[in-house]
C-alpha cells in the first residue's frame, strides 16, 4: 500500500465544501478513522504547504481526544513544519 504525499498539488477545499457548516460524525466512525489517519500521517513527508490541512487534522485529533479520550494529535501526525 502506498500513501499519498500531500504537496502543493493538493487543494484542501473543493467548491462543494465552501461552507463552515458543522457536520456530525459518530464515535464508531472516529474509532475506524483515527488509527488509519495516524498510520497515514506518520508516513507523510512534511511540507510548509500543508499547514492548513495540518491544522484541520490537528483539530480533528484534539476534538476526538476531548470527546472520546483518544490520544490527541502529536508531532508525528503533523504534516507541516509548523
């Protein structure tokens, strides 16, 4: 399995998502996503261009930690230099 290396070619906001409207995701879905996200992100190279995406992912990890008691985002899951 290969991982995608997020660089300047990655556009984080598609036109369909130009809203700040909230979205709910279940704890069960988070239980499936978080381990996968950690594995994918720790294998990524860091790029300054990923700072917005990195902030969004960090927010997801921290909210999951607050709600479910999971490990918050760490430097290893950071995909930027920030």
